[in-house]
């Protein structure tokens, strides 16, 4: 494929895929609203629709047995999401207040998915086993979100857990109400959503194929094509939306949105297609990205729970960690056996820095939106 044609197809695929994904999100929100879905579950539906470009790109790569690109797109976009949605959002807003129950509920699921992703990429679990491990936690979590506060009161749970889950879901819905206001859905929204989904799929596949061709032409390692270029490009709409909402003082839903988006990415974009096509032998670079994904998820959740939100300093720390990750990946991308000084040392430095930050007493938070409970 000529370079000029590949570049044009990549640009066109990116613009069409990302632009149409917005239409898909809004139509699915309307359909979900008409079906009576809870605000929390509507947030999950919106996250899944917004993830369509990266999921489709990853599936296309895995179907072509380009496991480094496929794994890189999904896991790399998850790392990018943490930096762009949560980190940059907190920096722009000057701090985001969160309910601790929401942090714990979503954080446990997010960390579990990140662990399952790493274990699968390491080859310790098959993709099918990794998928089962994720679904064991993800499906009950989605069921709890779908039930809502009122229905949870009728479930056969102990009163303590019933009350805790009910409050957590109610608080998550309170946060999501700030960013989800679907109009009443109509029959035509189903047709528009179906058409938008087809366009997103075709455009994303075109984007992935042209990016792969350009990478091959210029000798760019597959892990960079997937884990940096495609990961960032496919996640840009989420990042722009997060910065916009944070600037308007409406960024409280960013943690739930980020963690839900990442969990759905791993499930639909990596484990399900890899169960069918296989993931190939473990790659040092894929493992490196998966370790960073886990480390940054644990650190983000820990800071958010301790502080009852994400401060500007924590947001800057998350962004800094992403930049260190990016430097480590770029420095080792051309080596089949990366130098531990360029992989392990940056990880240890960031981990120690995060641990030191958690050990310190949190400073006075400013610019947060509500008093966390």
C-alpha cells in the first residue's frame, strides 16, 4: 500500500471512527433511557460505545494474528485513559471529590480486571480462563449497577451489605447524573445506532490496517503502533470530553467512567477475541504495558480512596507516571530482550514514589466538587 494512501486512510478512519462513536454513544444512551436502565448502567453502556474504536482496532489486529498490536491497543489505551481522563481531568479541575464507596466498589473491580489482564498476558492463564476470571467479578458488578438502590433493598443480602451496596450505587448514580442526560429514545434511534456501529467498525478496521502498513513501511515496532499510536488516537474523544467536563466542574464521574471503560476494553477488546484467535506467546513489551496498567490502576484507586477524591497533585503524579511509562516503552521497543534498567527501574521508581505519597498525610484539598462521604 502506498504511503500517501495509507496515511490518508488512517486519517480518514480516525476522524470517521471517532466522530461516529459520539453518535453511537448518544443514541445508545437514549435507547437505554427508554428501557429504564439505571444511571450507573447507562454510564457503562456509554463507556462501551465510546470504546468501540479501540475495541474494533484490537479485534482486527488479533484476527490478523498481530497480537502485539492488539494487546497494545487495549492495554495501552487503558494506561492512556488513566492519565488523560483521571490525571488530566484532576489537574484541569484543580481536584475532584469522590465518594469513597464509589471508589471502593469500582476500584476493586478495576484492580481485579488489571490483575487478570496481566496474568493472561504473562501466559499463566489462557485467554479463556482469564475471561472467566474477569466475568466472575464483572457480571455481578454490572448486575448490582443494573439493580439500582431500590431493587438492592429487596435482594437476599445481609442488611449490612445491602445498605452498603445500595449507598454505593446511589452515590455512583449521583455522580453520573452530572454527565448523562439522555433524551427519551425513539424507534429510529435503534436504526441510527446500528448504522453508527457499522461505520465505527469499518472505519476502525481501516485505521488499524493503515497504521499497521505505515508501521511496517517505516520500521515502527508493533508495540508502538498499537500501544502508543492507536491507543492514544482511539482514546482522544474520551480525553477531550473528560477535560471539558472537568473544566466545567463536572468531573466527579471520571473515576467510574475510566475504570468501567478499562474493564470493558480488556473484556471485549482483548480476552473475548483472544479466546477465539489466541494471544500468541508472551511478549516482554506487552507484559511491560500490563504491569504499568496494574500499577497505575492500584495507585489511582489508593490515592482516590485515601483522599476522598483526586487532587491536582495526584493528577500530576498520574500524568508523570504515564510519561515515564511512555519513555520506557519507546526506549526498549526495538529490543527483543529489553534492558531491565529501562523497564524495571522506572517501574520501581514510580512505585516507590507512589508509596511515599500515600504514606504522607494528605494536604488540604481545593477545587473539589462535594464533600466525600
